[in-house]
């Protein structure tokens, strides 16, 4: 399935294009370090768009980021580097490339590259005004609400995955492959317990330094 999304860019390109001057090895190093040193890189890019209405942009980002976090967490989407995450000029965050799912995350030389429940970095929080800001709290509330809505339809979702067992997908070949879904949907938990759990996943993701390292390595290789 291919969809063209106009007026958008990858998060990796946004960071790389924020580097002024330089080329070759020097530019790669500076792009990689930018991941750690400039939390407002996405916010600055959005503010720089022609006719940018930051109230609308912030709302778009909050809503799309909440949906993205819940969807990728429950489905266990892998390969979540910054060339597979994109942002539209009006603030909508979206993920591309769903070749790995149900928790089939990549490793390199025995190092688990994707350790966070989902990608949610300080640069994401900065678009919302930072941790604890009104937009950030709205993001948390929306994400927890969306998570609980999905959980209410959890048995249907699992049934649909059962129907796909014969489809030939390499990471969905056996009933055991659906253990990820059953675990992440927390089917026996109350809405309050699930919401508190998801808030903790947001906090864990925000503080997972391995995500920044993964993005930095990818930028060093491709910038």
C-alpha cells in the first residue's frame, strides 16, 4: 500500500536540514549531535512554515502523536528510526514502513536498538510546550483515552489477527505471535489501571536515551 503525503518531511531530514554549512564527516557528526542538543528542532521547523498557525499545529501534533503512540505500542511496530517517522507542515505526525510488528524489534551485534515502549522524545514534548504544559497534559489524556477505547474492542482486534494467520506474514504465523497483543491490551485491567499504565509508558519513552542514540546513529549514517 502506497500513499503520497504532501507537505511533509522525515524527522531525520528535519534535523539534518537544520545544520548550517559543512559537508561530509563533519556534517554527519553535527547532525548526530543535534539529536541531543536541540530539543526544539521540530518546533522550530513547524514555526518556520509559511502561514504557520501554532495553535492549529500544536493541536494537530498533540492528537496525531497520541494516536501514533497508542497504535505503535499496541501493535508493537518496529524499525522506529527517524527516517520512518514523518511530520507534515501543519503538525501531523505519522509513521511509515510497517515491515516489523508484534514486538519484533531489531538488534545490532546483540544490542537491542529499540528499548522504549514507543518513540516519544524530548523534541516531541517540546512541540507541546514541554513536560507538564497544558498541551502535554492534553496529549497524555488523549493517549490514555484512546488506549482505553482500543482496549474495549480488544477481543475484536485479536480475532481479526487470528483471521490473518493464514496470510503468510512472516511475523504472524502462529497463535503464539499474538501474545504481544494480548499483553499490551491489558484485557483484565480497569480503565483507571490501564490509563495509569500508559502514563508510565509515556514517561519511560520520554526518558529512554537509547531512542536518541538510535536516531543519532541513523543520522550519522545517512545525513
